[in-house]
C-alpha cells in the first residue's frame, strides 16, 4: 500500500490527509484493475481486498457491496467535474447521475 502524503497547514502543523479517502481510492483502483482481466461478476470482494492491500473489515467500513464501489466512483467523479463547472450545475449532475446509475447499475 502506498504511503499517505502529508500536507502542511498554514500554521506549519503536518496533517495526514483523510485516511478513509485513501482506503476508498485503493479499493476503487483495485476493482478497476481487476476488471481489466476479469468480468465484473467474476471479481470477489476477497480479490479486491487482496489487490488493494486492505483487510475485509476495512472494505466493509468503506463499502457494503461491489456495487457501492461503482456508485462511489461515479458520484465522486461527477461531483468533482460539476464543482469545476459551478455549484448550480453540480447539484443537477449529481441528481441526474445518481438517478440514472441506480436505474442502470443496481
């Protein structure tokens, strides 16, 4: 597992970034790397945890199912895109993406 980077606050105190965000990133990356070689339905949670270098407990603290990983990925990236384009657009895109994803994915 890669080391977490440290950020300097304005007052000079070194603070690690949110560890939960790092764990989610490792898990998301692991699923997508596994999907390069295997069909989504063939990938098991144990495969994801081994590839990400995290325990099953860590997986379940962050996600309930594989589907939650996909939802998180799209919600996160949609939010990031929308925030770059303006906050009013962000709300519309999040609602649209979440609604359509739940209809098509789960």
